[in-house]
C-alpha cells in the first residue's frame, strides 16, 4: 500500500514559483495546493487538513506577517516562511511569532524539501512526547500536567510514564510490575494501587470519579488521554 502524500498548502502570489515548487515537490510525495490570495487560503485552511504551510510575506490583501498571525488563530500547522524580503527583522519576528523555519528567496527546491522534512520530523518528535494534557521529558524524568510540572516519586513517575506510553490501553498490574523501572518484582497489587491513588490525587479533580486514570476491575488501569 502506498503512503499518503504530504499535504502542503502554499500562499504565494507568484504563479511561476507555485508551479515550479508544485512540480518539484511532487517528486518527493508532497502534494501542493496553492493560493494567491490569503483570504481564500485562510478560509480553506479552516475546513481542510494540511501537514504544512509555505507562506510568502509579500502578498495582496494583507501583509504576510498579518496572515501568519491569523493562521495561528485557527491552526497550529507547521509554517515555513518563504520570502524575498531580506530585512532581518522579518526573519526574527516570524520566528518569535512561532514560524518553524524561514527560507529566503531565491533557493533551490531541494533545500525546501530538506527543510520540510526537518520541520515535520521535529514536529512528529514533539507530538510523540505529548499525550493529551501531559508532556513527557524522559531525559529529565519529568512529566507535566496542564503545563505544570508534577512532583513525582520515582515509583509514581515510572507508573505514570508506562500508562502514558500505553494511553487508552488497559495496563495490567502484572505489566506494571514487569515494566515500570522503579517498581520491584516483589511489589504487591496493593502497593501498586496505593501509588496510583497518589497519582490521582495529583491530577484528578475528583479522585472518586477519575477522569484520566481509570480502574479496570480485576486487571489494572487505563489512562484516558
């Protein structure tokens, strides 16, 4: 089965550039939908899913920086700014506003391909470390919940990490004992339940009706992301 092409939306008022990039990117399984006017593109972006946006700054109707701000109001799509404007302030402003990359014109289409792949790979890595309201930093052994760092013991961190890695799946107590790094092999079901109870106190609004860590009778637990 062939994989789906990367879906790219481009806002660029130079038709020659759009045609050139469309032809080149198609060779790398990237499908480009181009728009010359930002208002039409913004409306389309609201109703369709794309993997990445390539945005020119010198556009009709409104400046590209204003377009970028409006994009961010409706979508967190990765954005590469592609512009002939050489003002350093444009580049700095774009990156500070959250653009994923800035590529000054002219450039070789192969460089754009490389930039697109890098941005999407970086975004995939970032998303893999976020599960719903939780963010995971395994290097620092830190888990955040709703942008607040949780104060966890090694055992609590180990169990919560395992639940997050298996989000929306049932995790048995046996699996916790065998897989959670900070849990010893001679741990009892009761000790696992006590740790989960402490975790609930740190993330649940009502521990009697848990929203995130749910019990699965006779088996274990399931974290609902």
